[in-house]
C-alpha cells in the first residue's frame, strides 16, 4: 500500500507520523535487537572483559537467531491464522484446543500408519490440516449461524478441543521419533533448521492469500466496515466462515511444527499459544478493531515477543521481573504502533 | 443470607447426628460431635461413595494418581466408574463447592480423597467433611497447623512428599557425573509451587559439597516441555559450553531440555524427577542420568483406600499413631543400571497393590521445619 499523503510532503516525506506508526513495530524490533547486546556489553564492561559491541555478543549471533527461529515458528503459524480473523475485526481464541487435537490426531495417524514419513504415514500431515480446517469451519459456523460473538464461540471451541484431545489420549503423551519427520528440527540449511523454511513458505502463502485473492481482500472489507461490505453485496457470513476455516489450517500447521520441535504430541501441546499469538498479532500492529495490518506485521510481532523472551534470559534478567517486563514492552509496542488519531473510540 | 444457610446446614447435621446417635444408642454423641474429636468411633457406612477431587487429567502425573484411585475401586469388585471425580481445574473455590455439593448429595456417606489445590483450602474442606460425618484423606496440600489427629476419625490421613532430599540425591548423581567441576543450570517448575522450590533447594544443598561447580542460572520453566526447550536454548546462547550439566525440576521439563540440546548437537548430562514412563526409557537409553519415581499410582489408590476403609470401619484412625496419619509418600530412584528392571516391575506391569497395606511403602512421619 502506498501512502499518498506522505509522498506529497517534500521535507517530512520520510518521517511522517503515519509512516512512523506503520514502521513502529519494525523499529521496536530493531531497537530490541540492539538493546540486548548492549546489556551484554555493559555486563562484560563491569567485569572488565574485552567486548566489542555486537561483534562479541552471544545474543546477536546466527546461532541464537536460529534458536529464536525455532522458538518462533509454531507461534508464527498460529499467529498468522489469528491475523486473518483479527483483520476481520473478530477474534479467534480456539487455537490451544485446535492445536492439541491436530497434534494428537496427527500423532495417532502417523504412528498407526507406519511411523515414518517414508511410508503411508505421511498422509497424517494432510489429515491434520483437514482436521484443523474442520475445527475452524465448525468454529465459524457456530459464530455465524448461532450468532455467538467470535470471542465466546472460539473460546468455547478451544475448550471443546482441549477436552477432545484429553479424551483421545487419556492424558498420555505420544512420541513421534521418526528421524525424517524430526529433521524439521535436526537438519539445518544455512544455519537454520528446516522448520523455519517451512514456516517461511506458509508465511508467503498467507501473504499471497491476503493480498492476491478475493478472499484476502474481503477480510479487509469486512474488518474495515462490515455493513458497507454487506450492502455492497458481499456475503459476509461466508467470508467469516472461510476465514475461520483458513485460521484452523494455519493452527494445524503450527501444531505440526510444535510436534516436530519437541517430538511429543499431547493435550498440553497447545498450551500458551493463545497468549503468544494474540500478543504477537497486536504488537505487530494489526489493530484489534479490524481492517488494519497483515501477515508481515504478525511476523514482526512474533519476532518481537520471542526476541524479548530469549533476550531476557540471555542478559540474565531475574525470572520474577520477566513477566512484568514483557507486559510493559507489549504496552509500549502497541502504543507506538497505534495511530490514535484514526481511532475515535476503543472498546 | 449466609447465616441462614449455615443454620440450616447445622440443623441438618445435628438432626442426622441425633438419629445416628440414637441408632447407636449413645446419648450425647451428637452434641460431642459438634465440638471436636469424639472418644467413640464416628459413624461408619456400609457402602460409602468414593470420590477423588483433583485438578484434571491433562497432566500425566494426576492421570496416574487417578488411575490408582480407579484401580483401588476395582479391587473392591466395583466398576471403575464407581469412583466419583471432582475436577477443580485449579480453582480452590470450585474444589470446596464440589465437596460441599457431594456431601449434601451423599448425606455424608462419603470416602473422599482430595488434593485441595492449595494449602489454605484444606481446612474448610476438612471441616466440611468432619461436620457432615464423611471421611477424608488429603494429598499434597495442607497448612502446617492442620493435623488429622485434631479431628478424631473423620480426617483420616495426609500424605505428601518432601522433594528436597531426593532432588539433592539426583543432583549429586549429576555433579559426580561431571567430575565435580563445571557449571550447571536448573530449569524449575512454576516458581511458587512447593515442589519447584524444594527441588531447587535440593540442588543448592548438594552444590555446597561441590565448590568447583557453579550454579550458572535457574529459571522457571513452568513444568512445560515447550517452555523448557526455549529457556534451554537461551541458556545455551548465554553460557554455551560453560554448561556441563542440567538439573530439571521434572521429566516434562527434561524432554524440552533434551530437544534443545539435540537441536544444537550438544550432549550434556541431565537429571529429572517424577519417573514418567518416557523418562524411564530415556534413563535406560542413557540420555537421562537419573529420575525419581514417587509412585503416584500407589499414592492415588492408597489415599482413596485409607478414606474408604476408615469409612466402612475396617480400622479406627484415632487408634493409629501419628506417623500413620501424616506421612511421606514413597520415592524410588531410577538410574541407567536399574531402569529396565524398574520399568518391567512398575510401569509395564502395574503391580497389584495390597490396598490395605496402608503404610508399607510410605516414608515416615512428616517433619515440619
């Protein structure tokens, strides 16, 4: 999207308020990436060790970048799914249950059909995606047909999912130890494990859907002004249901990567994903009231959250202040990336 | 309005006590029951409802506890569905409300095994049970000033585990394995959880005897595999090869640590806690140096069994010594040498326990600091 107002101003062309707001998440990310090495630099300075800023940083290294990448990829997929919903001005909180069900069913099928990608067990991957889509579809139907707010419908579906996963496993954990499948984590190309590239591919797919398909543009139309979209002849109900279905598929991809990362599928696989993904979407600059933002914002948001989490441990911040710092930084990031002039009210 | 409710509750209890007392022909028992322990055997029941109140089954540990409760119920020749499940989902309020509801439904003819979710909640739960004439055995949570022997027969027993000693022993196994020098990191449970605190304390106690080993860092991983993997990755960034050993607060954290090490192609000895089947496999493969099994299956079964057998009158709790009322649960160390044997004996074939051998595997009376 080009910004016409910014181009017309000659001097302020580079630094208009709009542009700063748009790039605020990236600036926050860059600032954080430079901030944590600075703390390392200070620590070594105090101890009298030799330390060239950035060059000697353990945080600012490719190895650590890969570690942040591993931590971020499943959350990125989940957050991308949630992005579509949030662009529509709705919210999807069903991810934890959906992830658990997809992970558990994937593991059952994978182990049952041969236990290695080199057999028919690979079919477990499309199965997991179908299950994710199905759960998302049901979620959307409940939201649209029963006219239950997406917040409540998806939250409830999440609980149903967690319960279903528990019912399926009986509380046990399933180990997926196939070397071929685990190569997602163990095999590296250019220092990064394969799971990062898989996530990148799906991110590009999400970007394509968002900007090059009618469905993607309809998400913005619904989020920007639902009644306007409705009266222009858009089948809003259909767009919503398709949005939730699409989100379900991305949750399933997140589930597969989460299983690939630790080799375990269990009811707890979905734990913590709700907080991380919604936070990441919002921190990235996608507005909760819809119509603004996109998957690249979400990428930046996920990276911000994971850089903070990783950096706090790397600089040795005591555990009891970490949650507080994370919360503060989230507020800061959202405050910077919100254009308050364009928002008349916040609910 | 609560005073009305309380009045009605008290009236109900007094009436029942009066009827029971008449039935037993013991005058005055009704009055005495209202004011603390009674020298006479509290009312017993032919076929009390058996219930387990706990967080939920998502966690493998609680799943084991409850499966023990089910095994006990089956040993009575009943279907395992006979066991009533009260699931508190981590809410003390729900825990207490559910217990009160079940007491009302069963008229106090109840044998209850419970983890009250947090320590302060144990007192109201116990008092509600005692007042209704039900029998209760607690597990894990209670305050230090609450004792079964202060409640006559109805508060049957309390079992818990002290994790400090066993965690210290696994720490020593780890520190010996790294040759008594280098650096260790600790990944803990939820910071405010008692077992998490005790397990870290165990490591710190052991470290006193190993001056050449530095505790590089300790961070809470909230008992969560994925969080543990992320924290371990951050530790690797910060300390790299300085890390020569990892002390984990439980098995699920250990799995995450192993995966983080695997992603880096690193091989560092680790010890864990809980003795879950997967961890025991990993011990047998030599990937984990040691874990501690606390036999939750037995713990869950015996807690229900104590409440039940007291409720039917097979033994009189107030005749038992204090070490039979408050005691530590069993701890069994699993190391590579005995992992396979342990697995065959305890996990692959869950032993058929004698559920009336209440105190055989236990570990002595609870000591307060």
